[in-house]
């Protein structure tokens, strides 16, 4: 009787541990995929949307009272994505995430204190000649960065300080002047 009881207790503990690990490993990626799908349905792929109270981009806002967010769900199936970012004179960051939430690239005001920058995102299997051509193009400036994402889909999240009304307005204006679009 004791052996049977110990078996069922051990079985219950191991089952609970397996369920807990599965939840930790798979739920965040599933939640991110759902939020990204909502954003793509509402704003479309390769379009920048400022997070506001009742839109899908707000699902990516971790600290909505303190920071202003703009989000671009990207799909590089047809061509690379060009993100032209206007950044305010205050804290800002740009983070690129893969489809499972893995960090692909990150940049902030301390690393690149510029007013404008251009990010060109290439997928998991980029055309090397396209990257060389982009790097050598006459219209490309010092503020242009090429990112090899290692993935075809993901999200770009721009954040900026927005706790006070002046900072919030500066961030919103900068993000409205920013854009995500495919190169072709």
C-alpha cells in the first residue's frame, strides 16, 4: 500500500512539474504570436503603429504610463524591410524580436545618440549582393545599419520616455515621423 501511494504522489509531482515547464516554455511564445497576429490584422505587415489605448500595438507596451511605444510586425518574405526611425532627444530604444520572442537586435540612445537612423532588416537567408549594394549605395548615410535577423518574421518595438506630457509629445511626434516599409 505504501509503495502504491508513493508512486502516485511521485507521479503527481512529476506531472505538475512537466505541466509547469511546458507552460513556461511555450505560453510566452504563443502569447507573442497571438499579439503579433492581431497587430498584422489591424495595421498590416511592415507598417509602424503607435501604441494607443484601443489598438493592437498596445499589447506590446510593458510600461504604458512611462514609455511611448511604436510597433512594426515585419515579414521579409518578399524583400528586406527598411525602418526609418526619427528619435527624440530623450531616452529611446529600438528592439527587434524574432517570432518566438528572442532578441535579434537592440539599440538605444546611449549607443547611437542620433536624430535619425535607418535600419535595413534582411531575413535568414539574405542575398549577399543586396547587402553589398545597400552598403555601397550613394543615398546611404552614416546612420544606416544593416541587420541580419536570422528569421523571416518578427517585430520591431520602439520605446521612448513618456512619463511627462512634454516627453510624451516629443516621442509621439518622432514616432509619427518614422516608418517601416519593404524595399521593393
